[in-house]
């Protein structure tokens, strides 16, 4: 399937490519301490109003904008579904890219640009599907709360977190949610194609390590050097080998991999099966254990002055139920002279790979790809589903893409030369449309 194929006039695949390009060309960059979704939100609003919908613009802070609209279903007695995406993207160093990161260029059969996979491709799918429904008067089987959040790339403070705290009415009557980073394919060495549906997410605990010592002249002996104390703590954390703790979702995935390859699965050494996953092994391997990676250092102001304090930031991620283990291990590694402060903390999630919603996902994938093998997986990062869980909403990652076997998909998230194959985007739009019509 290619972008040159012709479809029925109301088929959402007719415009998904152009919408994805348009969204990429609006640089809704989130710098962490500031962001601006106004322009991209205006585009979304205009796209929905053009087909007769009445979206609500919800301003949560300076330049921070969320968009929501309710799509009425045929059976109002059923709980609704939240279909959500985020409008912001991380920054891009244009000099490191081979194309303009905000050009939305089509090259080598793919759409290139920041947000192409995180997550303006999914946003384009959702918009093109909902627009096609509005043009034909189609109503889904249940209510859909279509929501585009601000600020996901910086923890959702002005997006999903703010919306859950201040506008829970937007999600009223909904008990399930679907969003990014799931439903994509990986191809095993024997050609079997697995589609990973996200049923779990690691929790987040970003920490600041602070060491304090005695300030002094750089030429003198100083046994209370804050930088030395901090550096040793950071090295211990960075070199620590975290024990394997396989969550249910990952075990189910690896057992299926073993079955498909005709091999034995050794639960005492799951890394052996992770190695069979090709480029996806980096991300799946991180979901077999807690992790903590030092990411930032700050100390000193002059070459010959020993500073009184030094600090570092550590990105901690914990598996469901294992936050206490993460923090107790960190405490033992930093020692008594370094204190630990929380920068950002968010929960881990895990749900089961069953129920009518999962069945509808699997059916839609198999309808489009009869060789599809749907499996659950745990995401090493996080999504806005964490915030929705506060309302008791069960969340999944289902942004379906049939990917080329050689593509290192996970490296594209926040990476240089981010891109989404057009054929994958077309496939995903068809699958997502089928799923939403039958869930």
C-alpha cells in the first residue's frame, strides 16, 4: 500500500499523510521549562470544525493548550473510550539532521520530521479517521472522548495532569483509553511478525543527588570535596547491575517469542530471549529490571575553587510494584554523605492482556495482516495514560504500524532523523479505523 493509491473519497487514508506533514511543520516544541501548543492546537481545532464538530479549547497555562471533543456513540449505556494524543514534541538540533526537522519532507518512502513517530503520526491518524466519520455521519459503538494534550514531554503538568485535576468532566463515563507507542510490529529472525500492544509502563522517579563539602582553594588538600563525593556516588549508580524482575507483560511477550521461534524459554535468564528481538531488545531489556541512569551534572564556578556543593540528576525507572526497591537501592549506593531529592515521580502501570478492547485490537490487526501475532509488552518510558489512571481509566498503547524489518523504530523516538514510513502510516490508519468502529 502506498501514498499514491486511490481510496473512496471518505477513506481517512486519503488525507492522513498531508495532515501528518502539516502537524510536523508546526514546531510545538516543549523545552521542559516552557512550551507552546497554541499553533498546533489551532490547526487541530480548525480540522475538527471544518467537518462540523465543536471542539473545546482548554487553556491550562501560558501558551499551554489542550483540545477535547466528544464523539457520541450509538450505545450511550456503554462506558466511553478516551482516544488521546499529545501535541508537543521534544527539541531537535537541526544541524544534526539530514533534513529540516520541521519540514515534513517525504523522502525514501517516509515522512521525516520531529514528531513523526512521537506522536504526530498517531494524531494524524486520529484526525483523519474522525473527519471521515463526520463526513459520512458514522457513529462509533461507544462514546469517544477525543483529547489532544499539552506538555506530555515534560510530565503532563499542563496537559493530562492538569486536565485530570481540573477538567475530569472531559473523561466522564470513560473506563478505557488508547494512545501512543503500541501496536507496532517487530520481525523475528524467522520472519514472524509480532505486534507489540502496550499493557504496562515503568514508573518514573527522577532524582537530584546533592553532595555538600568544604569549599576551598584548588591547590590545597581537601578531604571533604563535594565533587569527589558526588562523582563516586554517580559512578556507583551508573555501574550498578540491577537484578532481573520480569513483569507479567514481559514474560508473556518472551514466552510467545520462544514459542514462535520453537525454542525453550528460560525464566531464570530472560535476556537470552530478549536478544532475539533485534533493535527492540534495548527497550525490552530495560523492562526486565529497574534502571537508574545519571543524566546531568552541575558543580563549581572556577578552575581553582573547590565548590561547597555539587549535584547530579538521575533518571530512575521502576517496574510495577518495585519503586521501594529502586529507592532503597539508590540510598545504599549514594552513601551517607549524599542526599536524594525527588524531581519528578510518576506511577508504574500494568493491566492484563485480555477483555473486549484487547480482542478488538487483535481482530483489527489480523484483518489487515493475517500473519500478525499480537502480544503485550511493557514500555520503558511513560505516556499520558498514567494521569488517566487516577480516574480509574485502564490504558493501552495502540498506535498500529507495520514496520520494515530492518527499521530501528525505538531509536527514532527523540532521535535524529525521526521518520515514519508512509506505508506504515496507511496501514495504521486502516487498523485504527477498524478497531474504533468495532471496540
